[in-house]
């Protein structure tokens, strides 16, 4: 298996693309950063990559809600491509605001939206460390399990981070 090729989509306000590129490089991937507007002009160029990443930050200032404006742009310009990319077994990763963008873009729902990110249970911005582990059975998780043998801690910082599904069938489908 050759080196994983990853593209990081940068939009106005995202600010963690450098850290993401460094993390992917340290994990053995070949990572490049591409401006969203460049990708929208040449969407088929994204198929040159095995992994598409949306980094953290505050895309478009989060003025309409976390990741909302960037997600609308994805829906308008790349929605079919994102879904196709994912259904081909390629990895689509959203970290922090990037995950908020993916949830808002409808990638996890076909038709009626059945997933969302709600305000934190405490009703305020949270900034703390949480314990995480590798649970999913994706290509990325399989690669991660070779490196990560036990749970580890990561920082979180968000006000809208409570992943919510409409029902158990939706959760099972994910």
C-alpha cells in the first residue's frame, strides 16, 4: 500500500490547516492544502486524493452558527462529490469546525436530516480534555489502530458539540 494522499480544504476562517497537514505528514501521509474556491473550480481534482479533510477554525466566522456558511457552500458546490467520495470508501474527516461543517452539509443524512450538533449539555462553551479511543471500522481507524493501542486524551473547545441523532436506526446506520 502506498502513502495515503490527503487534501485539506481551507476556507475563510479555518485556521488549523497547518497543524492538520503536519499531523497527517507525521502519520505517514502526503498532505496538501487546497483553497475551497480552487476545489470548487476543479472538483474532480479531489479524486486525486484518498482522504479529504476539513480542518478546524471558525469558517466564515461562524456568524450563522458553527460551520453553517461553509456547509452551505459545500452543498452548493461539492455535495454530490463529498457523498460519492465517502461511498467509494475514501476517508472524509472533519475536525472541530470541520466536523460541524460536515454535519451541517447533510453528508450523514440522505434526504431528511437526521443528525445535528446541539448546544452542549451544560449550555455553555466548554474547553477541557476528554478521553477518546479508536472505535470505528473505517480505513482511517484501521490505520490508527496500528499506532494507537489504548485510549488517549485530546482537548475539546466548543459550544455546539453534542452530536444528536433522530433515532437508534439512524445511529446504527452511521
